[in-house]
C-alpha cells in the first residue's frame, strides 16, 4: 500500500518506520524544512539548545521503530544513561540532613541506598515495595491498555485479567493516597507523584493509573542522546530514508481529495499541498494537532467533541539560556518542588494563575555533553508549568515578569552569578506555542483526565473515512515521547490490518 504520513514529528516518524517494516511504501509530508516537529532546537552563539522534550524515557520504543527498518538505537544514537535520572530539590527548606536534595536512581540498589541515607531504613524498604508495585502496575496497564488499539469502551473488556489486576493494584484510587500508603515522608510522596503533571493532572487529583509515568522515569531510567534530544528524530528520519521512505519538506497540507463525494464509504484518494501538489494515497495518517487539522485540511469532517470542548493541559514558560561558567552541585535534570504543593497545582490547573513559588525543571545538559556549548559555558533549560491560554493571563505583560523571576531564581539556586552571565537566551510562552499551531497554547495537548484517556480520547481512526488514521499527542494513547512513538506503531498496525 502507498501511505502518506502528514507530519514528521516523532509520531509521524515512528508511524513511517513501522509502516516500512510492514512492507508499505511511505511518503512523509512535512510543512517544516526538517524532521522533528516540536522535538527541535535553536542554535545561537555557539550554543545548541533543545527547545522541546528533555526527559527521555522508555528508549525501547525508539529502538522498536528503528528495528522495524533493520537498524537499532545503538547504531543510530550515542546514548548516555543519566545517573542520577534527576536531582530533586525542595524549596520549602525540607532538606536532607544538611543536603537540600535527593537523587532519583533507576538502579534499585542505588535508590535504596539514597533513600536510606537521606530518609530512613524504613523508607528504603518501602521504596523497594513501591518499585515492585510500579512494575506490576506497568505490566498490567501498558501492554493491555496503552500499547494496544482500542475500538471503543467495550475494548476495555478484552483484557479482563489485566483489568482485575488493575483493580487489585488500586489503580483507580487516588494516586496521592496510594503513594502515601507506602511512604510517611512527605518529601517522598511528592517525589513519586509529581510526574502526574506530565499528563496535565494534579498529583492530588490523578488516579493511581498515572503512576505508570513514575515507573517510566524512576524505574526505566532517563537517557540523553549526545548532541541533544533532536538527535532522536534525526536518527529515525535517517533510518526511514535509508529504508526507502520519501520525505517532502515544506509541504503544507491544505486538503484531502476523496474518492467519492458521499460521506459513507468515503476514502481518501490523495493529499493536497498548498502549492498545488497532489500525492495519491491508499491510506493517510495525520499526526498533526487535531484541532488545527479539523480547522484546515479536515474541515469537511466531523470534529470529535473532545477536541473542541475538552480540557487542555497546562502550558509551559520555557527559558533557554547559554551562560558563562559551569555550575556545580547540579545533575543533568534538576527538579525544584515549590512550596504550597496543593495551592500551586490549584493555581495552574483550576484558577488560571501562575504558581506563587513554582515547581521548576532546570536541565543542565552540558553536565553530560560539552559539545553543545563553547568551552567554559553551559546550556540551561528552565521550564515553569503555567496555565494554558484558557486563562486570562496577558502574556505580553507576563512574559517580562516571568523572565525576571526566572533569572532571579536561577541566580538564587546558583546556576548563574547574575544576569551578566547570560550570553544568549530564547523564551517561549503560551502565545509562542499557539503560533506554532498548538491548541490553547500548550505543547502538551488534551490533558489525560480519565474521560479524555483511552476510549474517551479522539480515536486513531476516522469514523467517516475508511482509510484515514491518526497518530500524535491528541489521539491515543496520548502525550509525551513514549506515547507518541506508541501512537505511530498503533496507527501502522491499523493500516497493516486493512490489507
Ligand atoms: C517544551 C516542551 C517540553 C516537553 N517535554 C517533554 C519531556 O520532557 N518528555 C516527553 O516525553 N515529552 C515532552 N514533551 C512532549 C513531546 O515533545 C510531544 O508530545 C511530542 O514530541 C509530540 O510529537 P508529535 O509527533 O505528536 O507532534 P509534533 O512534534 O508537533 O509533529 C507534528 C508535525 O506536523 C507538522 N505539521 C503540522 N501541520 C501540518 C500541515 N498542515 N502540513 C504538513 N505538516 C504539518 C508540524 O510541522 C510537525 O512537524 C515536551 C514538549 C515541549 C514542546
């Protein structure tokens, strides 16, 4: 079959590799001039700064896509396992016997020792039990409900044993209460539940099924491809090209041509570009943000309600800096958990306000990779979760506020001595994400609240057009690098099942 994939982000690239592996002919059309989508970077003044994802977990999914085209992760990427996976600081003075941070290690033994040293032997024993809980949760949830095509609510019944296991594992109880069942120490409760925010949820409101995200980074580990995260799409694109895929860059999809005009039994016959290009297709996979797709080239089709009326995840204020000096005492990824835990999530998720004392991710990739900055310099990637554009924040004003607060925090934490250390910087606020086509100005798409997950998320197949499929963060299974790579595999499976 000849398949046209719209979009060369990670979802489109994974779809392409899996389709090629199944013997299909693939043409990828991408409006940009390179592959990667939001897994991108800026180059400025000798600094190479990723401006998309930074926390890379579940590397086996990139490997699976590469293996589909006869290559492998270690052949295409120079991967570094980050030890520690990240370092967590508590800004409310909850220090660990003089040390203000705790390291998260994927190695069970190393993490046992860290928890024993920084907290107590009892907590270390609890960590061992918790990590085995996470593994069981992942084993019941991932293959049966995430890495599997879902046709509707009833498909949830197709794995009754796994569903029973999830109930037994209290996966539908509150995440906070399940984590508290293991740890008395408030710091550890925060450490093992904050990851719900990656799914656009407050750790205090999420169900325990979302602890699967904690499993992904705390147990499977965090990696970094030398050169930067954008090496991942580069590797996938190269492997797909070597296996015969055709890439058409600067091709903006403007419409689809249908084989007949009727709504029923409709089939896509070709993909149309805004420069008059026309590429015939036996099947099409759309991997772009769905709200934008339905506003433009899918305008003839019915928009799933959740796309227009659903709840979108919080957004991010992202501040990239190329700075003088090499800060000490930090890991590659550093997480600063703010005070007023409950109030902070309430502000961003429900009250449309920035956190008073925000939880921040500050990555310092130059700890692992000196090639991305001039000698004696460092790259900083500082991200603050902020409300999306549903909130009434005026970012033309707020942007300067957020910038000066971030510079002040980076100075207080010791990443820079003062503003004069900054050599280059780039800032992205929700309006920037919107201008790149991201609905509600968030890079994290529809949130993963229960009724926007699994069978309740927009399906990865069209209910109106027989040979039209979807991948990417607005469809199933969802947002984030591991999920969109999985979405590509699932879309490819649907097409291969057509034959
Ligand atoms: C700042 C930031 C931090 C993040 N942090 C993490 C993290 O640490 N860990 C993690 O796992 N995830 C993270 N994410 C989320 C993750 O990056 C995304 O979920 C994932 O990359 C989305 O990939 P995608 O292929 O679905 O979409 P995209 O990368 O957006 O790809 C869609 C592609 O479609 C193209 N396109 C759009 N419209 C058209 C058209 N009309 N014609 C042709 N082409 C079109 C676009 O140009 C784009 O290349 C982060 C994202 C951002 C931005």
